[in-house]
């Protein structure tokens, strides 16, 4: 499309027009902002396009070295410092958003000249969103507690900081791969964290049944224990029983997603049955919850605590390694019967490490059919354990 357009219009004309459009949108937003500011405010609908064009021209004459463009960046940066210092002397509170927007506009001009159109457009759009959504973003800080920010930081630590530096190679005869082990931690934590965020967003609204569904995606065992404890002080036992059943059904959906992340072939084997079990459990749970008018209850209920604890993440990694070794030993020396017995035992304690260990097993270690059967046994064993927990807590 660009080639066809350049036959009619020179490429430089298209680039200049793009710089004008992108920088003018930012300038327009800043111009509108100036109308609501009592004191000094830098730039507007004319200044920002000029900054973008100035950057484009300097990038054009700079060539590969970009020396003139860098001098221009220093000049614009100096002007922004002067503008901000002046703002500090004329206002009780002063933000630096407009000055940073001007620097972003300067970068857009050079990016367009270098034909980095996607990056230039993305920076412009994101800048507009950040500028325009000021009220919403500042309001978000009032609704988000410091603990939630720390939780997000922990998730970034697990994914962005630790995962890239973990060795991606196999060790020992058990084919232990540190990268894949930590990838299991990230996958389990990610699914749990997403469900937790949904629960936090709803703030407990939607009643016990919805809490059971979301909690089941987070941790069906923890949700079962929490709902069983809460049922003691509630007259409607059917509502909590149905919600626990729905939470247990969501475990099947959760396991299918996690297995698909590591082994699509194995996921394809278990997905039809697991989908039927998940839908059936949720449907039956919903019918049970309505048996005594439970569907009318919409009061808020306490939800499981934050899933992202670093010690839990490291413990999950350790448990995964141990379970992976035990799985290989059972498969090598005890055959199918040993693997199924291990599934029965470990599934009652924690199903995720065992299931994901099988998902990462090579076809030569555990056949897909055998692995699928072991996963079914582990999931069933886990549900039996949850039934015992619920009975003991209720």
C-alpha cells in the first residue's frame, strides 16, 4: 500500500504529513489541558508540531551519525528544564508531564524519518492515552493498595527478572531443565494471579457462586477451604456446596490451560473430557446453589489471599523438581502401575507439579495415553482430598 501511495506522492511528503498528524494530536491534547490550568503551561497545538518537524529535519540532515539531531535533542531538553524550573516558581505544585511529552514528540519526528512508522505511531498513541487518562489513572492509585503494587512487582520479578537468566538446558538423567521448571512457576502464578485480579476487581461482588468459579481458577483447594469455613455461619448450606462444586470443576479448566501451555498433544487428549467435567461441575453446582434460594444472595464474601508469595513460588519450583524425579523413577522402575499410584498419592497433596511434570515429559519417557490417564487419576484424587477438607472445615 505504501509503495502504491509513493507513486502518487513523494515519500518525504508522506513522512512530514505523518509527523504533523501525530505531533498535532499530542499538541491538541496539551492545548486542551492549558485551558484548565490557571498558571503557566508549556506548548500547545502549534509548539508540538514544530518540535516534531524540527526533529524530522535534523534527522534528515544528520545521516547515520545523528550528530545534529543529538544536538537538537540536547537543546529541546534544555528548554524543557527551563520550562519546568519556571513552572516550579509560579505554581505550588508542578508536573513534568508536558515537558516529557515534548521530548516524546521530538523522538517521533526522528522515528518517522527513519521509517519506524509503527514505533512512532505506538509512542504517539500511548502518550495520548497516558495524558488523557490522567484522572482515571490518578484515581486508580486511590483504589490500589501498596500490597497490590508489591504483588505486581513480584510477578514482574518472577517473569522479567528471573526467567530470562535461568539456564535453558537439561541436567541429570531426569532431564531437569531449570528454565522449564521456572516456566512452570510463571505459568501457575500467572493463571492464579489473573484470577486473583478478577476477584479483586469485582471486590467480592456477584455472590458466593461467582467467588467459587473465580477462586477455582486461582486455587480450588484454597477456595474449598475458605467457602467451607464460611458456610458454618451461614444458613444456606446449598449455596456453599454448589459453589465448592463449581470451584472443583474450574480446576479441570485450569489444568487444561496449563497443560496446553507446555504440551498441546497431551492437552488435546484430556481437553474433551476435562471440558465436559468442568461444564458439568459448574452446571450442577449452579443448580445446587439455587436449591434453597441461594442465587438471591449477593453479599460480599472473603476471598482467598494473594497467591503471589515468593516463598510459595520457590517452594513450587522445589516441589516440581522432586515430583519430576519421582515421576521418572516410577515410570522407569514400576511402569504404569507405579505412575498411577504416584498420581493417586501426589494428586491428593498438590496436583499442579505432577500434571505439569507429565506435560513436560518426552514421548520416550511417558506415553501420551499413560500421561493422560495419570492426570485423570491425580485430578480425581485431588477432588477426593478437597471433599475431605470441606467436610472437616464445615
